[in-house]
């Protein structure tokens, strides 16, 4: 195998050029440029200059949009790169001359002609010479399902609510199935409940390179009503650089006593407090969970019967509709469960920090709401139980069958494009083998409850005011203990229905193949839910296969792009149709985030970007990832620490990390790009810091 060695160009300017500029309707070339080497642009450290040029002549088609760049990357005499300050006089000047813009535009257009498709070209300018560093096809067309830019859009879009739930590009069917409920129940209806005029007409979600985003305006409006002392801790995830003060930039509601706001809240919430009240929601869920299980069992049997007798697509579609109604009822409760959990847990932590005298009181209060039974921890314990058995024994087969009976509907992702565990038994066997082969710990039920309560009580209950504080805190602890398991339990129930819907859509896909409408049944995942509905109602086969094949091809390219450069594929925020560059501080030896699971752990960094890479995990690793969903948790017993770019106190990763006693830190911007595989670190989940080798060895 050959090894390619290339000379590093000592660039005075560098950047990227798109022959079909995003946001231009494909009419112009878009050029992004920074001073010095292109590393700063690729890593998202600066705001580049942007130039728009004619595809025909290369001449500038609009005034340039100036960027912001305080430092430039240059080649160091000692080897590697160095950061050099940009002189104040340069900062207001153009990076590129008109002639350089013309040269870059003409070069990218020649490449488009040569390759026969739109190009994304990386370039560098050194002296009077243009260097083309690489060129590749533009992987997300503006008119595609996976990229939905909006004309003249200057809004900020946040991935914070969705990047944990959808960490990889979404399929058309998977996204439209979920988003028809998500957008209405999680965003549009809550805005309407607040009395926001025009909530029905707002654009609330969009896709960028196959990744979902939410209009930041949603979170600004929803969180504006919270006073600072009651603002949920995890709210920072939804705002650029965690700046929750941006919620005050929206005009409505003007205040908590705004008449329109008060009237709307009373009108929508007073008639039915059992859904949203922290004192009622968990009880409502307990009753609904039993009903959900009964209805799911009946629908599962009906699905088996319909598929067994080769029922018509219309009959299958009718059951999909009833399953979607069940999802709607679940998510209508789930939205308030999340809110209640967020509020009571955040308030509990704030009060302990404010009132407790003992430094261990906060950890005691966290311990009091862990070790509670939930479906994800139960599944992880089941994996450990399987690992303790001889895989050639009859007992192992019986227990494995029982595992799939209970958890076979679980999937590594919410998107139904990805098969459940029952269709991927090798995934479970891999987990079992890892747990058996390497030193691990399993999540265990909470213990020493009385001792933790006494530590907390003695730290707070002093004098009559202390007794009142303790009564308040004990009540909050009781509520938090009710809510903490529910997110995992509700995800478990939701995925049971999604797995059935997946089975039914595949059955419809098989009927579309027989009718000549699709080439293979899995192409159904590359149609939207409404497109499948059109075929079920009207039949025909003219466009379905062509549309599905084109989307499947683009989906595979986007998935490959995400695997290669996840930080570019899925930026945390967008402004309009481009990534929003956040000006992070320089990466030092101590990285500050948010502690989401207390304790300290040392280990070597393992960077993963998807659940498909979990086979790389070894005992003693510190797992570093943009985000982690509940499907990753069976390997938590192998880890010494967990570090995340996304997530918060109530993310799936944080909840289960606390069950394992696994130190975890979240909210470190770009940490998966800052740290390196194999690098030794110390994770302090109590203080919310990650210390790199030099600092960690000094402690």
C-alpha cells in the first residue's frame, strides 16, 4: 500500500468554494475565506469572509459579507501549526481581492464541468498562485429532502433538542413519521398555550445535511417565562455558547403578568392539570402505561395476523394510523414529564447548593435520586446476567430468548430505518462478549438511602428555618424520585410502537415491490410518510422507485460524510443556511463543562461518533462523543469516564451514568475534536472538568 506525502502549502489565505452556493438557489458560486491556513475554517474557530460570484464570469455578484478573525493559523518553524494574531488594521479588510475571487470561482466551475456535477472545492492561495487542495461532489442539494434551506433566512437554528435523539442523518420515512408529532406536541402547541400569536404559521424545524434542527425562537419563547432561579439547568444546551440570556431577546410574553399570556395559560392549563402538574403527571403516566401495554399487545397480535394472511396495504396502513394515535397520546404526556423532571431536579440541585453546609450534600442529593428502577438500567443488568452464563448452556438460550422478548424492540436509534435488536442479535452477543471478557460493573439499585438522607438533613435542618427548608427539599426529593426513571421508561414504550410501525411499513414496502413501485422493500424508508400514503390510496408506480433510489444514494453519501467529518456535517447551530461559528476559547489542559454524574475517573480517550463503533470500547476507556443515547449504555460498565459535547443533567447518558456511578461531564464544545484517541485524561464529574495529561498528573 502506498503512502502519500504532500508538501504543506504556506497559505496566505485559504477556504472552500461551492459551485452551487448554499442559499443562492444554485445561481452563484459561494466562496468562504480566512487568513492563513484553512485549519481555522475547517475546525469552525473563526467566522470567514463570504464572497458570491457569477457562475458564468466569476465576477462578484453581491457585496462580500465580512467575517471575524482575530488569529490566523500559520506553519511553525518548530513544526506543526502556530496561531498568530491578526493585526487590528487587517481585521476590517477583505481577505481576497476581486481578482482572487474571480480565479477561485473560475477554478471551481472548471471542476464542475470536468466531473459533471456540483463541486465543493478546498483551496489555498500562496503568493500569486492558487492551489486546489481537494474537490468533491456537493453532498446535499438545496432541493433535496435532506437539506431544506429557507430564502433570506437569518434565523438561528439549534440542534440541542434533537442531536441526542438523532445523532446521524435521518431517513425520510423515519423523520416524517416522528416529526409530524414532535413538531406539533413539543413546539407548536406549547407556543400556542403561551398565547403566541401566529404560532400555527411558524417554521419550527428543518434539515441540514440530513440532520434536524429547531428554530431557536421556540426555546427563547418557552424559556422566557422562567425566572433565572427557576430556569432548568439543561436549558443552556439550546442556546449558542450556552447563553440563556438570549431568551430575553424575543418580544413575547412581555412579562409574567402579560394579560394575553395569563389568559392563555389559564384557558389551556386549568381544565386538565393532571397532564402538566408535577404532582399529577407521574400518576397519570402510571395509569397510561398499563393502558399502553394492553393496547400495544393487541396491536402487535393484529399486526402478526395481518402480515400472516398477506393483508392489503390499506389494512396495514390503518393499523399504522392507530399506532400513531398511541404514539401521540404517549408523547402528549412525555412532553410534560420532561418539563416536570427538568424543573424539580434543577430546583432540588439549586436549593441544596444554596442551603447545605456540607460539601458532600450535593452528591448525597444526587445519590438519593439514582439507583431507581428504569427500563434502560434493567436491560443493562440483563446483559450482565447473560454474560455470567455459559453461552453453550440451555439456560443461556432461555435467558437470551427472554431478553429479546423484553428488549428486542429496542434500537440503537429512534429512526425506524435502523433495525431493532431482534433483527440484530449479533449486537447483543457482542455486548455480552465484551462484558464477559473484560472487567465491568453493572448498574445496581440504590443503597444506603437512610444514610444519605441523614447526611442531607443534618447539613440543612438547623433552626426553624432549617426545618422548613428540609421539609421543602424532602418534598422535592420525593417528586424527583418519581420522575427520574420515567424518561427511560417512556422511551422504552415509544420504541415498542415504533418497532411495530417499522414492521408494517416493511410489509407495505413488500407490496410496493410486487406492484413494481419499488425495487426492494427497504426503499420504503426513503419515501416520506405522506408519499407512502399516496401509494396506499392511489397505487401506481411511476415515480416512487426513482425518488427512493435518488434519496437512498444521497442518504448514503451524507452518512459517509458524517462518519468522515461529523463536526462539519452536524454543526451545533446554524444561522440561516450556514453553520453558526461559535468563538470558543483556546483548548487548554483543563476543559470546563457541566458535571452530570459525580466522581473522578482516569483513562485513555476513545472518541466515537456513532453507536456502530461501540465494538471499539475497552475496559478503562474514557468515552468521548458528541452525544450518547440510551442504546450506548450497555458498554458503560467498561468505562472509567464519559465526556460529551451535548447533553445535560437529564439526558439518557447522564441518567444511566449515575446508575453506574460513572463520572461524566457534558457540554464541552468541540471536545471530540479537541481531545485525541489514546490521550490520558482525568474526568471530574463533580466539578464538571476534564484534565488533560499534564494537569491530570499534577493532581
